């Protein structure tokens, strides 16, 4: 994994590839940043400044070189109600607090919990986000401010140029190895549109991107508890969405490049980027899967490409706005359509009938919720459903092998996990009324996972006691022995053979692990 601020040792050819990749990403960032600023109902420069600062900071110190961050739609849809109700200054204060929360997440290494996201949820995330990116491009085919489709002739021209861009990218990726195919597509279509003066929407038709350097300013909000009550709920939601999208993108890029990323480092980088952005009039941001895919597919693998993408974006704002504003939106739409094709996990259709039905359901569910709602909710829903499915499957694995020894004792040798989900199956294994006077339950192959399992053992001990019979418990960990109340005095102690695992429980003021 690349170290923060480290200058990679690359050949001249590799530096050229990284530079051109960064330029391609910067061109693709412009309409996205402007569009998301409109979604959040803030000035386009607020989105562009966020793309520059967040992109620069995360490129320099992020946990996964090759990732691109900036203003995103997932955050913008949350911000809009805050901006409309309280104004943009409260948004800047919220972004600062959001950054602090993300820094804390990095300090406490909470990013590691992204490993709890199952593969079907990852596939659903990728597919859902690809659909979201595709649907977002459809807005470029509508008349601004009306929501209606363009006139037929203009719509046909936009579609034709978009498909021509896609064809150029496809051919370029096959035959032009020394030049990023997406940049080639943008340049070719821009030359055609500008050279023949074709009347199609251009970047400048969205908004002017001309501006100066972002100014440092403390958000103009009252520093009191009332302000904190307003911004804290938004900051928590934005921090969570930003980290989930960033860490999932980190995992995706890591799979593509076959290099690991640092989750805690990425949390810290996202937090630092948003903390700084809030003081410079930016709307905050997180990792962008579309632009990250453009960068990776264009050959960007180090911190150079991401850093230069941010620098190029600032150059556009300061010096080259009139030139960038001439780029036809159809070219950028074509680039994003190719991103959709490259991002969508088409293998899902091939494996959907081969994987377990529960996994297939989770994949489709996460994709649908991502499109209908937002990424954070989709991932949480997917993880919860996957956890419930796992608990249900694990609950069915508990069982026992029974035998009677030469003393007439019935012995149950347990296997499988004992936890809240398997208690019913556990209880069904025993019948105190018909069992002999002495019963031994051997837990050598069973792990007690939670307090519900302990309570089930205690309740079973009480059932045998009420039936006037003796119950002995064998091979329980010392932890479980200590926590049992009714069955604790029935444990057969065999220290040399007893397992040493612990169960996380708080008793008598101590936390045992």
C-alpha cells in the first residue's frame, strides 16, 4: 500500500499515463460536481471546490491510491433539506463536523467493519450504483428546468454523439494503448462538435465554472448548542454514507488492482478532507465509484493521477473555464455510459440461478434499494438480511449424538453453535420425563455464543431438577461456568479438556472476553 505523500518511482511513460488519466478524471468531474451542487441547491462553485479539495486531500493521504473522491449525489440528496431550511453556512458547519466524526472513525479503526459486508451485498452495491449512474445521465437528454425530453432532432444528435463517444472509447482501448481511451473519446467528439458547430448542450450550458481560489472562512453560524442540535444529525448521516461509499469503493478498486487498501487510513483521509473543505466553502464529498473506474481503466494506479486530477480541476476553474465549457455533454455522457458498462457486474445474470436463493435475494434487494433510496440504507438492509439468513442457517446446525454408558447415564454430545437462534432446536433435543435419572450433556463440540444460550442451559437444568433427575454439564468453558446460575453447580470440571473460549458478558463490574 502506498504511503501518504509518497512520490512513487515511475518511468516517464508511467508518469505520462498517470497525467493523462488525471486529466480525463478532471474533465469527468466537472459536470458531476456542478450537477450535484444543483441537487444540493448551492452554487456550482461549492461543488467544484469540494471536488478539488476532497479529491486532493484523499489522493495525497487516502488508503487506496487510484481512488477518486469528490462531491457526490449520495451526499447531496441529504444536504438539500439542510440548505433549504437553514442556509449554506449551516452546510459548511455540518461538513466540518462530518469530517471530525470520520476522523474519529479512523482513530478507532471502525473501517475494519466493512469486512462484515457480504459478497452479495457488494455485488448489489456495484449493480445498484451502476444503475444510479446510468439514470443520472438521462437528465442530460432533457430540457433544462422542464424535465421534458429534448426535441427529436436534438435528442437524436445527443444520442448519436454519445454512442459515437462510446465507440471511440471501445476502439481506443483496443488500438490506442498509449492514450486513455475516455480522454480520446472526449477530444474526438469535442473536435467534431466545435469544428462543425453542432448545436448540442455543452458544459457551459449547465453553469459557468469560472472562479477564483477558495477562501478560508469560519462558517457564519452561532456557536451554541442549538446549532449543534441542528447540524449533528445531518453530520452523522453524511459521515456514515460517506464512509460506507468510500470503503466499498476502496474494496472494489482493491479487487481490480489486486492491491490491498487501508480502511482506517481512508476514514482519516475522508475526515480530514471534509474538515478542510468546510472551511473553504465546499459541500463535502466522498469516494466516487464512476470517476475511480475511469481512473483505474485509464491506467491511474498511484497518488499521481488523483492529485493531478484535483490540480487540473483547479486550473479549469482559474484559467481554462471558457475552454472546458465548450465540451459537449454528450461526450461526457458517453464516458459515463462506458463506466456503467464496466461497473455493472454482468456475471450476476450468469450466477443468479447457481448461488443460494438467499444470496440472490440480497443481491437484488441491495440493487433495488440503492436505486430507490440511497447507498447507506441499501448496505445496512443487505447486511441485516444476510445476518438474519446466516443466523437461521446456523440455528439449524445444532444437534446431539446420544449414547448410554455402563453406569446407565444418558450422554448427549452436542455439536453446532448455541445462541438465540438455535435455542428452540436445542430444547427439542431433550425430554426430562423419559430420560434416565442421570443425564450428561457434553459441550466439547459446541460453542455458546451469547447470553441467550446460557439462559437456555440454565432453564434446561431447572427442567431436569423439577423432574427429580440429575443433570451434569461437561466441557463448558470457565467463562460459561461462572455465568451459569442454576446449572453452575452441576458442571463437571475437567480443566485439562475444557475449552478456553470466552463469551462477552458484563458481570460484577468486569467485561470478560
